[in-house]
C-alpha cells in the first residue's frame, strides 16, 4: 500500500480493540527480537571469556608470587646461615 507521495506504508488491520500486524511488520519485529537475543548472548559470552581470562591471570600471578616468595625465603635463610657461621 502506498500513500499519495508514493511512499510505502505498513498496513495494519484493526480487529476489535487489538491491532494485528501485517506479515512484513511481524517479520521485522521477529528479526529485531532475534537480534536483541543474539546481542544478549554475545554480551554474556564476552563476560564469561573475560572472567576466565582474569582467573587465568590471577592463577599465574599467584604462582609467580609464591615462586618468588620461596626464593626470597631461601635467600634470607642462606644469609642467616652464612652470618651465623
């Protein structure tokens, strides 16, 4: 359906107090819902990937700190042994 200026209009049908959508409008709304759902899923996936990445970095940092703490303790003990001799 077109108006006087030649532009296409989406036609809706009124039944009682409800508005019924035409097929193109219904399809457009369904595509919009799908796009929103896909965007939500993508945000969730990015959030989970970031959480895993930060968890991996945290484990690596903890292991490095423990390794360096162990070396520091060994160095201090060696200095104390050499001073007491």
